[in-house]
């Protein structure tokens, strides 16, 4: 927890007010780019269009999300295990095709993966 008295503002009052106006605007979408972690500002309708186009890809499928915390936790664990199994299977195939020793497979195989993720949008 950050104590507010130890944090000093690096924005002027006008800059803070302008930033709040930008954040509150429904016409703009503010985010952090996935690959570069750059700050991104774009028109909301453009962001919606890009998102729909992105999720049209066969790599994505619609899933019914559970509603309780326990069900969500179980769902994420199951998904994580499935992903880990697929990654390890592919990695095993690569190792076999390249005649790599088992110790190389073991060094880089996914084991008991957890998916801690977090993004902070200022």
C-alpha cells in the first residue's frame, strides 16, 4: 500500500484535469499495448473494430464463463492445465525431431504453471 504523503505529483493541476477529461471520454480508448507496453490512445469505435477483427482469428473461441469465484478458479486451472499440456506436447515433438536429450526437454517444459496477470491503466 502506498502512503499518499510519500508520493509527489509530477503533473500540474491543468495536466491532471486534462488527463481526467481524457479518461472520462467515451470517445477515446486508453490502454497499454500488449507487445511493447506503450501507452495507446485510439478512438473507441476503432478499438472495437480492431478487437472484433482480432477475435475473428481461429485461435480464439467463445467460452461460457462461470459466475462464482470457485467455478472461475476451477475453470482457469483447467484451461491452464490444457494449455500447459499442449505446449509440452509441442515442445516434446520439437525435441524428438531435433534429437535433443530428455534433460533439454525437462529444462524448458512447463510445470505447474500459474497465470498471474495484471495491467494497470493510469
